[in-house]
């Protein structure tokens, strides 16, 4: 059963990265090179600056491609990578559902970015998986993931590690 697969949203975000950066830089650099009126030059530079601010916002929320799937209610498979088009590292891990002791959810960047991390018990210690950004995941998929996690690990059964 696939819980989350946000491939389409990440493709749109990748396109937004490319468009906002390229058009923003063009609009900032172009006015001095072309004979624009003062008003056209000012509007071009303001629009370029706004597009670059959108680009910076996308960098700050750190959207990620996420794929969560459950196999036979025994194993949770997670694949993820950054949505930024360059320097992408593909990562994946599998967690036995029985070994999940807790999960943490936190909000950051003025509650615009929701992140999740799984805590598992090992022989000697607590294993903490990396934080995964849910900023590019639709709300209905986040809700289905939370419902699944609360079903397999109700709040009263969680072990605070």
C-alpha cells in the first residue's frame, strides 16, 4: 500500500526553481542592457527581485520527493531526495514496523514546514532516522500517513525515547 508519492508536486517545484531563478536574473540584468524607460526598468527589477525571493523561499522550505509504502503491514519503505534540481542525492531506508517505537513531528519556518522523524529501538540504543520534510506533500497524504502511524502506534503505546 502506497501512503505517499508526491512525484507530480516535486516536478512542479523543480520547474518553479528553474523558472524563478532564470527569469528573476534576466529581469534584474536586462534593464541596463536594453533601452527601457525608467518606469519599465523599475518594474522589471521589482519583478525580478520578487521572483528571486520566491526562489529563496523554495530553498528555505526544502521540499523533498517522498515515497512511503507499506508491505504486508510488516515493513515501511521510504525513498526521498531533495526537489532542488542540482546536486540531488537519492536515499532510501526500510523500517520494520515492529521496531518503530515513536515518531516525532515538528513544524519549522513559521509553521510552513512540517517534518517527521522515526525513532526505532536497537539492541543498545535508540536509532533516529533523518528528518523528512513534508512541505511538498499534499495535506490529504499527510493526514493518511498520520492516520496510519497512529493506527500502528497509538499515542498511549508510544515509548518516549
